[in-house]
């Protein structure tokens, strides 16, 4: 028998004390109350696993009390004590959420096995709640770091849509954390006990991706020696996340559209459709409206995918969060490499906040990992940053875009200078431009 905390609610003191003694001898921690109000107060003070309550109490009845307890403490199990001839009350209590009932004066030996079953169920539910909490810490919205308005507004949107089965299209630049958002949406949904399956549509050829997504029948093509379940089947009941959806081949777009419309698809080599129940989340860093205009993406698929769009902000749009993220990554990599680092210098933070971060959070993570590896003291300072971040001089009033040609050229020059450790002659040679041209560009971009 598993041991736990019990609460006995009964206005008959002798019976209350007798039950308490019996259950204490079984190793349980027992609390008592003489009425419903006192019992509810005990439930607020202690994490009670099982409640034994009389069906008739001075201030309430066991049926109403069971409803109240299950509403506020759903993992707590209730056993109702009924008087002889009031079995109907016990049945009503079960309908109200009680685990079971037992008649007072019945064989007291029945109490112990009944409590044992209720305790096992309550403790199992507690374990599930604890595991769920750990999953939420690891994959839920609590994992998303940031206090800026830009990220807070996006999280609120994602939390609202998570409670539905609506298809979500996540938009944003590379490295903004689209897969982490998709995991958080799944974890906050009613599908969180089922699979979350993520697939990068750009990582496979057309034929291989079709087999991966939808599966195939044995003998459908050379090398198909046995039936294979696809990722949609693996995600049945749960969520599938299609990253880089803009890379999906036109033929596969048609098959995906059918899944969205009917939750059915045909495996390669099969003639009978497979039925699934899957929520689809998708993501892209492309402008799908432009892709539609150029004939690369189906408009009907776009409208089915974009029922609910969430655009994740670039890191340069949430500068308030850069220090928080940097501290988080510092702690993470400090544990990983077994160093003792606990501080970021003011200049280190200023350089991070001034940098445009074309690679967004992924790039910041890499920069912090590099700095932690190079650090010889307890503090991360600006000397540990890559050359292009150390030497930058941000032009005030001019927004920097990861897609702007001049920004790309500027960052490329910075990277080459970093490679040559600041040797401008060598950098000009590698860039295949004259030294005078390089100096002109350095002045133009504020890199002197």
C-alpha cells in the first residue's frame, strides 16, 4: 500500500478518531475535521490525497462537498461514508465526483483496501501533474524568455490559439524560435499527452519527404521492403509541425491540402486512404504571398494554413530581451563546460544590444557559447565577442534589415575582417576588391 495524506470529515468524534487510528496504523498521515468548512480549510493548508467524508454534515452534505473538492482539487480522491439505508446518497456522490462510498458500520476491514485503491489513483494523478509541470518547464510557454512588449504580445496570441485545434502558421526570420513556439502551443493544448512530431521540409528530397510524411506500402518502389508508417500517422491524436513549409514541392502541397480538408491521405503504393486526427502547425521565413504570385505556392493551401498567423519578432525588435537571453545562455553553457561564470560586463551587453542579429536568437546562442568557452574569468566582457560585434558602429536612426543588400555586404565585410584578425590588406584580397574600395566601404558602413 502506498502511503499518503488523508482527511477524515465527520461530526461523530468517536468514529472520526477510530478511523484516524486505523489509517495511522497503516502508515498514512491523517488529518481530521468536524464539518465541511473546517475540512475545506484543511485542504487549503495541506496537499491531501484522499478524503473520507460523512454524507451528512452539520453545515453541508457529502454530495455538495464532493463537487466542491473535485472542482478545486481535481487530483484528490473522495470516499463518502453513508448511513445504513442511504446508499442512494453514495451513488449521487459518485456522480458528483467521489471515488466510491462505504456504509458506516460495515466491516471496517473494507476501509483499508478501499483507501488503498483511492490512494494509488491519487498518487498516480499527482505524479502525472508533476511530470506535466516538468514538461511545461521544458517545452511550454515558461520556456520562452523575454519581457518586451513584442514577445509578450506574441505569447498571448499563441496561448489563446493553443486551446483550440486551429491550424497555425508561424512566420518570422530564421532563428527566431518558431519550433520552440510550436512545441509550446502543443504543450498548452488538449493534445499534449500525444506526440509532437517536427519535420523540416527543406531537409528531404521530394520523394523522400513524401515517404517520410505519409508512409508507403511494401513493394511500392525499389527498396520498400515493408510497410512504413509516415509522420502523420506517428502524430495521430497529437500535433505535427511542418517547418520551412515554403520549401514544400507543389505535388506534396496538394497532398497536404487534402489532409487539412479531410484528415485523410494516401500512402505511396496504397489505394485505401488513411484517416488521422492531427493538428497541423507550420512555419516559414519566406513571404508566401510572393511565392503564390511567382507560382511556387498554392493559394488554397496558404489560406488553409494561415487561419491563424503569428509573426515572431526579430531579435533586433526586442532589445530589452537580449540581456535576459544572454544570461540564460551563459548559465546553460557554464554548466555544460563546467566553468564558474556569473556576470556580463556592461560593455558586453551594450555591444550585444547594438548588434542587428541577422541570425536572431540562434546567432546570439552561438556567440554566448563561444564567449563562455574563451572566458578565463568569472565575467564575460566585450573582448570575447566576435570581431564584427566588437567593431560595429550602429548608424542611429537607420533600421538594419537582414534582407537589405547593404546590411548583408556590411556583415560580410565584418566577417572577413574577423577572419583576418583585422588585417585590412588581406581582407581586401579575400574580398577581391582594392584596398581603397575597402576603406571607402568601411567609412560608409561606420566600421573604421
